[in-house]
C-alpha cells in the first residue's frame, strides 16, 4: 500500500501557442529514444533528437548545436523504433521544448523559422 502524500494539479500546460499558423504533421519512425516536445533531425528516414557539443568549461564553455537536417518537434515521447507524430509547422511556446543540456531556444530559433516553426 502506497501511503506517500501526492500532489496533483489540473492546470493545463500549453505547448501550442497559436492558431493563426496551421500545424502540419508527419509520422516517422524514431531512430533513438525521444522525449516529449524534442526538436528532431531527419536522417535516413528516421528522426532523432538534436545534439549539442560543449567545449571548454566555466565561463569559457561554448555549446554548439547540431541543427543541420532539423525536421520538426516530437508530439509525444517514444522509444527507439516506434512511430512518432512530428510537428512540421506551427507556433509553439519555447519554454515547453525538451532541449539538450546547455542549449537554449535562441540556439534553434532561426533554424525553426526556416522550416515554418515559430517559437514564442
């Protein structure tokens, strides 16, 4: 029997930011485990999360994001080999993105705009 106190809430967490831009979607196979609302790359017909490389440490640390081949944003969390719906266009709240450590929404903002995804 689980007697631990749990806290629940019913406040919605919004990710889709607007209805003025239509949202186009596609279904692709995951080439790796993908978290909810993760920016994904398309490689060989499969999607995988974007990656980032950090060089240096402390104040001299620099993070480089691999956004080449950016395809969209995952609509759900999936395991490797499962199908996932990908948002290809639309307006989304930047704070809802699941980004790698050291990556900010500003790092992928321009790449997203180039494919029709707008972050707020």
